């Protein structure tokens, strides 16, 4: 079958002639008022198709949900697991393990999850390039199932090494999924709802934390004989994802720009958008490709050397660094002590702690509902700003709580307020931004950088926080307030608003700060690979229909 693609007529070069916005304006000018308006939303209420909803929920349930679940699942059975370590040691060597060794083993068990996550973030780039976004999520469940079996059978086998190995394998799964999932969601969603759909990652992290707290209650799996089931439950979300996700389409942008398969890309767009005519979406992607002039995937080193994206990279590093360093781990550390100081009975504290998970989930859902109305900037900067205020109040209340009887209750309020402030912006938007700030060829390398920063900071917090807490006591929260202030200040001066913009328009928003447009960068950085514009467009057009020649009209 022969298909023809209409080409724009040759035109004079302008500052936005290669950009999506310029192409769309020229089309509207030529076609008149009755023609389709490329680059503009079709309606005020974009169509959330069934496939789009199922893909986002299924992808998140088997990915970011498991990340959140594994953050909280080790808290409830901590005493039982330490007892298991001690009994295993005594059975092997004939004497009990000393307190220092036991603490070291437990610290390794908790923190090695971040090491696995770092490994996953490093290897994700070649995996998503070769297998695609959706297939990477499906295949990633091999790590989750293997980890679940190792950890759940460790008590039966009498081997705490199996639990530690399972934790690091589960970390690899989390490192891959926290890069592949936001990448997939950002590429399958219309730009009008890209932020809301991207927040699904954060929402399911919060739900995972909450479910881990619920299943850890004494009435369920929070008992000495039942704690292995907490880890065995990991298999359930993985199997659900393996059963459902293969029947949903791959990322249409990946199919079109990296696999050059226009037919499959059109079908994917049709299913995700719930409509037959997807010419506007196909044209937006092709316009981005023509503007970018280079769809070859770049490596991490190439991306770091690319002047046209240096401020995007710095923005991702800052947001991901603040995501881990803003003090949420410290909040979890203090929660039980503060609840105890408030007069809450020790046996009741696990149930009261559920309020933190519930607040976290509600705040994340609320953020997803308003992100397309308020934008990314206000939620990020406002979230960090509120955290600064409540960290300051919490420091005062913790310092003086033994002098005034009602101050512990103020501390509880501050804890819940800090969690909510984190989840409305800083808790999820960094994943959305990483998918938005880079073009198709740069996105896998960008997610590798973001994931590496994320997991290194995660490990650093776990390693350094006990020393910070021991040295500063309750004043440690002022350190986190300083991190929040630095992050908010940077974002206020650097980050442009990205809601309802195409990927190319976002890149152009950074062009002035980078002092180099994408087109200038490619002329300088890929001089040997660059072809004349018309020749390159013609070559690209002939390769995007599943191997069949498609004639381009220039």
C-alpha cells in the first residue's frame, strides 16, 4: 500500500521555523479558520481512554507500588527479623551475635535496597532502548518474583543471606521501574494530561507505603510466624502486571521515532487516545523529529556534554537530589517517638502510624487532580516552602515538648503537614519533569542520570542521617529546611512552567538560558551526521511505515 505524507512548502528560516509551534502556526495560516488546529487541545476535557487508564494503573501497580511497599514493609517485622538473624547465627556458630554485628546486618538489609536501585538505574538505558518501555516493565517482573521468593523462603531455609540478596534484587527492580514507568507514561499521554498521568507514579508509591503499613499490623502479617508473607505478597502485583500489560500498546513515540514503524504508532495512539483520527498527534511527533534533526539515541556522556540541555540536566539533578534529601526519612525515624511522647499507648502506635500513610496518599491524589490547573512550578516551590515552615515549627516543638504538655500534639500535626507538603509537589513532580525536559533521543540517558542521583542520595541519607541526628538532635530538621530552601530558590529562578506544552516547546523555553538552541547544538555537535534539511526529511519519511516505502511530497 502506498501512503503519502503531506509536507510543508519550503519557507524562510525563522527562530521557530523548525519548531512545533512554528509549523502549527504556518499550517493554520495556510489552511484557514476551518482547518484542524494542530498543536492545540481538541477540547477542554481530554479523553481518558480505557487503554490509557489501564496502562497507567497496571504499569504503576507492578512498578512504583512495589517501590513504596518495599520502603515500609521492613518496619513492622524488624524485631522478628533481628531475632531470626540472631537464632541463625547461634545455630551456625554456637554463640549469639553481638549487638554491633546484628546492627550492621540489619543496616545492610535496609540500605542495600538503594544499592540495587542504583544498579537498576544504571542498566535501564540499554534495556529500554532494546526492548522498549512496555516490554521493559513486563520483563522487570523477573527481578520482583525472584526477590519475593528469596525473601519469603529465607526463614524456612534458615538463611538470612537470602533475605539480603532478595532486598538487593528488589532494589534492581525498583531502579529500573522508577525510570521506565515515568518514561512510558510521559510518552503515551496527551500533553494536556501529561502531568496528571505522570503523578500516577507518586500516587502508587504512597499507596504502596500505606499497604505495607496495613499488612504489617499484628492482625495480618505482623507476627513472628507470618512475617515472610509480607515479602511473598510482592508476587501479586507482579503477576497482575505480567497478565495485563502485554495486551496494551507500546509507547507510540518509541514506535515512531526509534523503531520507525508508523503503522503500529498510529494504532497505539488510536487505542490510548480513544479516537480514529490521530493525524495531529503523529504530526506533532514528526514535527519534533524534523526540528531535532537527530533521532539517534545519545549516551549519558554525550548528554552531559550537550550544551543545549545543561540547565535541564542541572534541574533534574536538583529536583531529584532534593526529593531524597529534604527530610522525609528523618520524619519516619521520629514518628514513633513523637507518638509515644504524646501519650499514645505503644500497642496503639502502629495503628496511629497508618494516618501518615493515609495523608501521604490523599495528598498525592490531590496533587494529581490539580497539577494541570496549577502547573508544576507552584506545586514544587509551594511544597518546599511549606516544608520549610513546618520543619521550623517542628524543631521548636520538639525542643520544648517537655515543658508544655500540648506541644507533642503540635509535633504530630507538623509531621502530617510535612508529609502532605512533600506529596503535593516534591514527592512526584521530579519524575514528571524528567520525562518532560528532554527530547526523545535524550530521554533514556536523562532518566539514567536522574535515577543515579535519586539512589545515591537515598543511600547517603540512610548512611549519614544517624550521625546527623546524633550530633544535632532535634535541630537536624534545620538541615533539611535548608535543603528545601535551596531547592525552592533554584526552581523559582530557573524552572519554566511546562504544563500543556510539547516536548520541543519546553526545550525552546530553556534555549535562552542555555544560550544555544537545539538546532545550533546539532550543527556544532553532529557536523558529520547532519544532512540538508530536505534530504533528511525525505529519508526519514521513507522509513516510518514498517519497512514499506512511503513517498514524501516536498
